[in-house]
C-alpha cells in the first residue's frame, strides 16, 4: 500500500489539507516548497525517507531514531529540531510514538493519524493558525500528548484507590497480582514522564531558534504541567508501595492469628494425648485403671486440665 502524506497549508485565515501520495510529491515538489507547511506521514518508508532528506535536509540519524527508538528525546540540528514523543493512548498497553521535525517554516510529523486529526482540528480553530510560523502546531501536539498522559495518570490513581479499599476487605493471590500489575504500570508511566520531562526541558533551550520569544512561556507552562504529572506518578508509586506493605502486613497478621489458634489448640490437646497414651500402655496397676468409676475420674481430670489451660491463656490475653 502506497504511503500517503497530508499537507496542511494556510488558506486566508484558516487552513487547507491536501492529501497526496509521496511519489507525487517527489515528482512534483512544488507543494512541499510552500511555506509555512505542516506535513504528516503515517510511517517512514523509502519514499518518505527520500522526501525528508532531499527536500528538508533531514539527517539520516534522525530518520533511524524515528524508525527504531522507543524513548522520548530531542536533538538539535542546523536547520531543524527533532522531537520523539513516546506516549500512551488510553492505557499503558497502548504505547505509541510521534516523531516531529520542526524547522523555521515547516513541521513534519510521523505517527498516529488519529493524533494528527485532533491536532489539525484544534489548529483550524485558531485565528490565523500560521501567523507565527509552525510553533503553534508543535505546542498543540505537545498539549495533546500531555493531556493523554494526564488521562492515564488519572486512571491509574483511580485503580490505586480501588485496590486500597479492597486490601482491607480481602487478601488473596488475585489481589496481589493486581497490585503487582498496577505497580508495573506506574513504573512504566513514571519512566515515560521522566523521559518526556527531560526531553522537553532540553528542547526549551533550543526553542529560541524557531520560536518567538513572547511565546516561550506557553512551552514553559507545558513543561510545568509535565513536571506536575511526573510528581503525581512519583507519589502514586510510593502510594502503591505502601499499599503492598499493608497487604503483606495484613497477610502476616492473618497467618499469625491462624498459627496462634493452632498452637493453642495443640497446647490444650497435648496433655490429654499424654494421659490417653499413658493409660494405653500395657502395664498393670495404673491409677484408677481397675476401678469401675475410673473412666469418669480420668475424664474429669482431663477436662479440668483443658479448662485450666484455657483459663490461663485467657488471663495472659493470648486468646
């Protein structure tokens, strides 16, 4: 299936989207030489790679990172900045990435078309979307990705609250498995947010190349929001560790209660077993063995021993 490019260009005070096969853009490059320009590609193939290197002078290392890298990063080149965003679309299991090549009068994105459509719609709502170049596109994309991280963080916080409530009601292997799975997801989220925060912080130092000084504070605000999300992930990780500790303590307490009950049970029965085994010996002249009422006396004696032990345990507050 032939790779397709979506070109978003200014049209008066709004925008126009042009869909074109990449092969057509290579044969007729006039469209990609209009400025300002936003190009979205679903994937990198040979034709897309040729377009990027030939028309936008994209470094081969950036293209290789776009194909293989799985962590957020930013790199500074002479004529563009390369951003790689790793994010989660609805859950930790749905990891996606978006590559961004941002130049003075162009921006190229590679990745999810769904994210592209959302960003394009938001860009269309702006007054004169390309008035200040393409930095507005980068800000919108970064905002959407930050919002997706916020949604995942909210979901994990709700799951953590549910598990905390269950811990005090039940302690079973299934709940331990849930805690373990949630702990893994929180660690994954925290790692992704740390990479995103560090990349965005580094990108802030490069943004002056292509961004207006008066608009830097918008990116600073996004960095603050990402930092807050990272702090929430840190707190959530500590919280789930405390929940795991509480779970372990409750299991240990429950096990101790069982062992205490069994120990008391054995302590009460042990003297009775000793007496019964004593009278089970094949020896003559045992006390009360030949008496008609011997079984009654021995039974009463065993009963008194049991009641005495139970009373002693209660006095010691062991039961």
